[in-house]
C-alpha cells in the first residue's frame, strides 16, 4: 500500500521553529503551562516532549560563517528501528496493532501503542533520528504520529487536513508526499543525516 | 429512625412482593430525597467556600464545640483536628479580615500563595515537574471542555452572575449541588429509576442523576482534588483552609463510595428485591 | 480516614442524621447561592453510557473563528479553533495576505473573500511559532483575574481584589481629588500658559495601542489632556518613521507646526524584486510581517533573487542570504553614502526619474513619484550669524507670475530659473548664485547637496568608518543599479536606533531614490493600506462637547521650543531637557525622567496600558524605581499609578490599581496590516468568552459570527477581566464623560456621524466594534463586486466571518507597477529639519544624509575608556517583545539567552562557551552577569545580548509575604536583559542616549567591558 512521506526543501527552511510549536499545540505535548518543569528537578534542562524540532548546525569561520536548518521528526521508516528493537513488537508481524509499536499497512504510519508500551526505551536508542521521546509523566514513549488524527476522520476517510507542521511551515519547506517511493529515501540528505539504508526513512530532501 | 424503617422493610419477608416493593420504594425515596437534599447543602456550602471569601456566620458556627463533635463523628478525627486547633485560638472578630485576605491569596490573586484552583492546571500538565510530580497545565483545556459538555448534557446552565471558569473547583462542586438537587426533585416527582430514559432532562429519574454524579466525581472531582488539597495545605497559613481542604477531600471520597454502593444496592433490589445478601 | 471510606450513606443512622444536621449548619452560614440553573436548551437525551468525546476532535465551520494575531507586531491573520468555548488551536487565516499569498510558481494561494467560510474548513494559513503559542497566553495561570488594589507600600507585592465598580469609582474619586473639576482648566502655572491646563497632569501611556481611536476619544477628545497617548514608538523605530515622513513632507500637514509626512514607512515588494539589501532588518525572525516576508524571501531565493544582509550579527536572515556584510554598529550611513558616491560617480543613477520636477513630468515619464532633486536650496545666515539651508521659493527670486509660477513654488534651473511646475524637467547639477532681497545667496539643487555630502569622503574613508572592504561597497553598488527598478535597500531598527540613526535612514533610503523604485513592482511600497475604519457611518473621533487640548506634552514632542510655542520655558542652550519638535511619534524614554525632574511640569495621574517601561527601555529601570517610590510630604510624588495589564508585569508591580485587561484573543480592534502590497483591513475579535451569556465556539452557540441584533455584552474567558475598550468606557463613565450636556464621549447617543448627528450609543466594546465594522463595510463596498448588492449588516457579517476584508489575489500589480501607489514627492533635502536648531547644541541640523558619528546629546564623542566592546541587542524569532516569557513552549526552545561574543575576541580574552561573564558599562559598572556563547556569527568588537529575557516580574520571582514565599516560576526570569546596562547621556544622565530628530532611544551605542567571573 502507499506510504506517506516527507519532502523537506532545505533551501526554504528558515529555522523559525514554527513547525516545532505547531506540532506541540496540535498534540498538546508538554510543558503545558508555567511553572516550567525541569528534568531531574534541577532547573537546568526543561522537561518536554517534542515530536518535531529543527536541527541548527553552525559551520565556517568569520566573515564566512554558515548555519543550516533541517526540520526533523519521525520518518515513518520502511524498516523502523524502533519497532525492531521493541520487546513488545514482532518485526515479522509489523502491521499488528497489538504490538507496542506497529506500522500501518494502508499508509505506512508508524505508531506507538500507549496501551501496550511499558517505557523500556529501547526505541530511543535504536532510532537514528531521535524520534521516540520519553514522557516522564506517563513513563512511556511517544512520537510523531504524522497527525493521523488530522489526516483521517472517525470513519477512516481522508479529511483534506494536513499535519500541523506542514500546514504552518513559514518558509514553505515542509511537504507531504502521498505515495512515497522508497527509492527516493534520503535523497539529497543533508550532511550527518543517517544512512538511509539503515531504516529506509520516508523522507527526501530538495535543493534548488 | 431510618434504620428502623429499613429493618422493618427487610424483615417483612412474607408480605406480598409488589406491596413490599412499593412501600420500600416509597421509603427509599423519602430517605433518598432527604439525603440528596442534605448533599445539596453540603455541596452548596463547599462550592461557596471556594467561590467567595468567608463571612462571620461561618466562623461563628465552626468554632462551636457541639458542631465540632458532630463533624468528627462524620469525618473522622484527623479531618477535624485542624478545625479544632483553629477554633481553640480563633476569635471571629479578629480572624475574619485575615481569613478574607487568606482567601484572596489562595484563590484569587496570582502573586499570592495562589493555588490555581482549576482542573486543567492539575491534570493538563504532562511531563514531570519537581520530584517527578506532573507539571502544571493551562487554565483551560480538555478537562474544561469535558466538564462543560457534562454540564450541557445534564441541562445545567451557569447563572450569569457567576463569573468563574467551568473547571474551577467551586463550579465543579456547584455542579454536584445541581445534580443532587435534581435528584431530590426527581424523588418528589415519584419517577421511576430508569437510567435508560430517553425523556427530556427535566424528567430524568434519580438513577440517571446518580450515574451523572458518579461519572462527574470519578472523571473529574476525585481525579484532581487530592492534589489541589495538597497545594492548599502547603500554601495555607490558616488552619481554617487546611481544614476546608481536608473535609472536602474526605467528603468527596465518602460520597463517591456511597454512590457506588447504592448503585449496587439499587441494582440488587431491582434484580432480587428480597435478597438481603446484596444489601450491605 | 480509611476507616470511614467504606461507609455508605444508606445504613448508618448516626452518620445520616449527623450529616443532615452538619450540612444544614454549614449551608445556613448564608454564603452560598445557586450557581447552576436548569438550562433552557434541551440537552442531549442520551446520557447513560455516554463516552467522553475527544475534546480535540476535527473542526467544522462552526468551530472556526477568524481574528488577528498580536504575539508580535506583524498582525497576521488568525484562524482559531474553539471547542466548547475553549481555545484549542491557532493557525493562519487563509484569506489574509500575511498568511498566504502565492505558491512557488506564482499562482494564487490566498483565498479570495468570495469563498464562503463553510467551504474553507480545510484551508488553513501559515503561522509562526509565536502565534501558535498564543493558546498559552490566554490560559496563563499567572494571569490576573480580578481588579487589584495595592495593600501596603508600592512594589511590596501585597494586593486585595476589588470589584470593577469599586475600582472605577475609587480611581475616579482619586483623579477628581488630584485634579479637581473646578481647577481642571486652570493653568498649571499661570506665568507659563504654554504648559497648558491642569488636566495635562493626567497622562495616558499606552505602550502599544491598537485601540488608539478609543483611547484618543476618551483622553484627547473627552478628558482633553495633551498627554493622551504616550506610546512606545521611540523605543521601537520612531526615527525611521520620522525620516520617512520628512522625505515625504507636506508643509500643509499638521503633525507639528511645520507640516506632516505623507507616509511613515517603506517596505520592499519582495516577490517582484530581484536584488534586496537589508540593513539591520531581520525578516526571517523579526521585522513585520515576518510570516509573509519570510515566505516571500524563500520564494524569492528559489526564483533566482539575491538578497544581502548588512548587520554586525549573522542572524537567521543572513543564514539564507546570498551575502552577509558585517558592519560596524552605527556606521550604516558610511556604507550607504559610499554606495551613493560610486553610483553618482559612475552616473548610474536614474537621471530621467530624478530630473522630473512635478507630477505631470513624472507621469509623462511613466513614473508614479518624483523628487526634489532639481529644487534649489539656498544657504542663509541667521541673526546670530549661524548658517542654515532651506528651499528657495519662486517669489524670492522674482520669477513668480501668479499663473504658471506661484510665489511659493520651488525653483529649478531649466534654461534659466523656472518654477518647478512650469517645466517638464530640471537640471540635477546646479550651483549658482541667486539674489534674494538684494543679497547674493548660494543656491544648489538638492541633488547637488546629496552629491557633495557623498563626495565629502573617499571610498577608502567610508570603508574604514564602517569596516566594510572597499571592493564590497563597490560590488554592492554595482549590483544594486543592475536591476532597473527591481532592486531595493531596506532598513529596520539596525541603522536607526543610534544617535545618528536619522541620517543612517536617510542615506539608505535614498539608494532607492537614486534608482527611482518607488511604487514599482520589486521596489518600495508605502503599503497598500486598507479600507478606512475611523469614519463612514460613525466618526470615531467626534465627541460632542470635545474640550480640546492645549499645552506642551510631558515629553516635549512635536513642539518647537521657541517663544511662540514654548513661551519662556526654553532659557538657552543646552535645554534643561531636550526638545523633540519632529518627534511625531512621541518620546517614550523621556516621560519618566521628565516626571522625575518635574519638567516641564508634574504629572499627578499616570494610566498605563500594555506598557513595560522599566523593562523595555534602556537605562530606565533605576529612574522608574526612583520616580515611583519618591515621596513628598507623605504622599507619593506621582500620586496615582493605574496599570491596565493582564499579568503582573514590571509596571503593574508598582501600581496603585491594576486593572486586568484581556489578551489579544479577547479583543476587538483594527490593528492594520504592515506595508504589504496587498490591500486589506483585518478585523480582530474575541474568540473565547461569552456574548450575552452565549459561549463563543460552543455547539449551538455563536459559532464564528456575532449576532448583530444583540447588546453583546462581552464576558472574557477569565470572566472578571475586562476588554480594554470596556475598561476605557468604564473609566470614562466614572469620570462623568457621559454627559449629554457636557462632554459626551460615552453613553446613550454618544456615537456621532461626521455632521455631528447622534447615530448610536456607546456602552460597551461591541457598540464600538459595530461602529467600526459598519465604517469598514461602507468604505469597502465600492471596491468589492460581490458586496455591491448587500446591506451594511450583511457586509458586516462577511467581515466577521473572514477576519476582515481583503483585495483579490493578483490585484496588487498593474503591469509593472504597484496597484496601490504612494504617488507623490520624495525629498532629498529635508527643509523643516534644516531650519531647526538642536535644543542641546544650538546647531542647525543638516538637511541631507551624510555620515555622522555616534555622539552624546552635546555632540561630543562617547569616550568610555576601558570599555572596548560595542554592545548590541536584537529580537529572536522565538519571542515577541516583552510578553512571551509567559509561554512555556517559547521558553522551551531557548530557556535563557547568552552573552554572544565573537570567536576572535573570546580567544584573546580566553573565554569559552559557558563561562560566566560580567558585562558592564560606564553607566552601570555593576553590569549584568550571563553565560558566554562563543560564536563565528558576530563581528569582532561587538557583543550581543538578545531582548525578551531577564524579566524580574511577570511571575518570575517570589514575593515574601509574612515570611512565606509565594509561588513563582523562576524560568520566566531566566536569562539577562541588557537594557539596564546601556549608556546614559552625558548631559542628561537619567535618560539613555537619544537620536534628537526622530526622538529614538539608542539601543546599540553602548561601550562595554566583559570580564570573566
């Protein structure tokens, strides 16, 4: 069946983090309100869960510095490392919704089943992209769902809505590909992007 | 007296079944209506305590030793300890001004020892805060939405003069007041106890209101009040508000348990009216 | 407790009886009243077994409400998703050109207004992260929920809540005590009538006021104070506005006694352009509208455009630019004048454009604008022997004939001296002696003056001043003139907020003038504006019994200090405090120091709104605290401070009364659209709360329109807060400004049409909003075919249901021109300024752009020896001004701001990222302490600390009340605020360095020292 994937236009990402916050607002990921929660209660690192974020890499030397912006989220891989590493998921039965992590057959979206997940965090280690995030309140792992609740209505029909990040992208850099061709996986990937052959992520990049 | 009537009911095994049921039903309704009416008063009082500052009448009553005795038989000694200590030292004329300021500091002004008495703040937070406690949530969110839905479903509309958010502790307690009041009315109307009734809300039976009460207590009030209580007790200077928090928590727990067991009873009576095993 | 938990209510007779008695006793304490009544609306019958439906379900048209964002000043459109009256999500408005305009290939992306909202449910506009975080602004748990009155001394953190009635009546009583009715019109000082009457001693200071028409109605046309609107613009970009006003000056205007500008600003038409140089502008992070400009810039890049960023810091806009030009702070005029020198030297300026002396000549040449390049300017000597310059008039040189040449016409040389309107072109290079009143006067064309200013330094000298290589200056200039009209030079605060900012702005802006790109596709736009909201059906400023106002403002803005306007107040140079006759946007940083000095008079009542004075203004914190705490004879010297604010900010903490207003998602307004080529009027309205008891956004409730036939009393989301419009009306009523036989600013029949007939009541914010809506409807109807056959009420519904009224996609261009032109004169020589002497130095200002160094108010150089690094500040994309430390999502990304130091400087000082540094200035040797971030993204010699952080109020610190610490969120105060270490002026040591003409506060002229701790 068809895989939904991402097209990220690297030239157009302005590094504004609007995708990050639109996702947080859509999915109500914490922190919800003041006071800011901190990891380990030490007031240094805020404790939150982000399904999408923007990687900002600086390089170069004055007067020719450079900064690149790459928006990053779950890539709903063809061979998800999270699923493979999950003790409560069968990689040979990956579409089974009773897995703690499963991959939908109809559109390739990879989901973490919150009723089954026990928070072992293997997937955090396995994912090359950092998509799974540990929620310290639920003690489980969650991640980008490709806004499946926006894409489909309660009868399972496509709605015409897009994921919150795609909808809001200020630079017009982030797009959905309805029929992602895994041959294009990792095409034009930026420097230091994981080798696409590892998990065959459903993402390709555009330049120029 | 209620006990006696109940005993008489349950001892009357050989009376014709329908007559027994009718009579028992009638008595149950009377008792239930009185009880519902009493619960109305309790919830109305509790709602008011969180919605506005205390007045001198309240202070006078709560320092009365007889009243304290009755309270302790109802709520247990611990719940009354704070109030006892408060009463021992309080003088209503002096205390009132500082209690009113305390009310404002706890419930009205955010730079004081403000406890943000809103359900979503306590339940909408998400990741860990200090020592693994959940972080705080926004003033309104999905719990306010859910509460408002229930208010509408139950046919309750907030009076215009009341200016608080739908998920404020006082409003949620006032909703229990409303549900108990409707329950009491339902007994007076002598309606059946059919929770599946499709009729207009004005004519819902008491069992339907029980269901709503249980739902609201379990899905809302008892899910967050214990944490609000911790916050009030940590921030309150005055024993008075610590006592209020304790008896609110106690009452909510008792009321929930009571409703649950009554549902069992009602269900049991329906199935087998004379089966005493099902009666607690 | 466990023991009791298993009890039920059915059996235990003791507990039941006791329970009934106890509950009876408690209930009888008469505290309670019923909260819930039975609903009149039939509720859903299926109650039993109902599951809770997901609160964030998919929206239908009923759940969508359009309004306008104010998380920064871009004022983008907002699509609010509201379920059960609770705001759930914010996105962009697909009808609004900020949020959507064209797709990459150029086709239309924006929805035309002819599309019904019901058909637009799955159409969303783009919106930045700040807009997205607005949900947290509404539901901020530290919002003030009731009016507060101070208990104890100012800033002691103790408050009691009071009712609105009590607040209004006590405030009015105080005002009436401090400025009694029967004294209001008496002079503050009878020997100084120029100060005006005592009612001037009430000041209204809206940091930002999108509800300007209402606040002017109350304080200018109702109460009648000269201090009716002391707003923030001079800490924003007032000098940019003023410089643009002066180059578009209309002597018949009335901003000050010399006239007024025709426009305050230019922006570049990005989508039509090929080459843009941004000087100190950061559209990918700040500027406005960021969402529109950022999207357009990425599109521009993709279509082969090149843009350059001139800035000491390599910001995000520089990261996507074709070129970054690091420049010395404040030396922008050197770069621009260097480019002008090269352009003129190589004759690359648009001679045809510049030679047009009037509108007809311009139009004949296919231009919408023309310049004063050919007009002659004479050099004169005043009574004290000082030289100044001004335009020469036709009458003076004896060429007026009353027909083709009027006495007041300008003079050009076109085969002899001619009036500017009688010829089709004039000479650009003119130096001549003319005779005026029998005396010889040296006359030069404005163009010649610009040329001489540009040539006064060599390219090498310019290069050394701005530290931009000469080759770069030449390359920029060469490229700039290679794109016809499709090139632009555009500024924002970078060049402006310096003591020389006025001339930086002029120099840069005139790059555009040399190629004549005004009103061309790809050039400069003055903004397409919108359809008027101030008049039409209702004239918003018309008040029966308007008392008018006289006298000098507390900040001495817009007033000349000579005898005719300032009487005996000015006693010689240097002035006691500086004067700002061209400060057409006020002087925000002067207000508090002036109050402290009681100069020119004392203020008794200060009402602030959306105001963060001590936080947002360089150097002001100390003076603020001194001024607010100073006592005279047991009373506060500034006796009454009333603050309208939704949170306990840095100003509110000091107030006597805090009136909690609503946040932007609970307001009516017409905030405007900044400088887009598309025309539109966006309408802001509440998306949460209740109208007449109907919850906005609840199923079966008002949905996305407001019933037009209701009183529509608005109750906000936090029900005991009040929309600012309602606060203004409440204050006005309490002050008696609802008097049909006196001043009738509010109340029954207070709304009037332009003829003065009463056309409506003004009791609440909806009355006002509805008047505005009807005005917009009337003004917009003629331009929108689909509105022609509709009634006013129907058009109002259309406006409400789309968040405004906009032009159609594609309307913005007419061939190669912008459809909505400025269409008037651009002046190279700013005559009114050239004839004015600075109130501190006594020197005439120059009327032409030139490189001017950064100096104190007395003209002396800033010599802070030992302080060798230049401090700059900037806005980041994650935050909006002072108000977003309350949004945890925005604080999450960068919890605190560092001290940014260049790698070269850091190496020399052995500083590494993470080191704790003290940054201090000669004005504040104690300085601020922050953490170092060593970066390649900064010009060596410059240190950068962003704005937005380092709050000391707004929920960031605890108060100690009776020995108990209050709840607070320290993360709200994380980071550092550089304002308190900025440089004060040498002469006026309680105010920052300032730019004297446009009245800007300097933000980038502080020399600092950085030491490791």
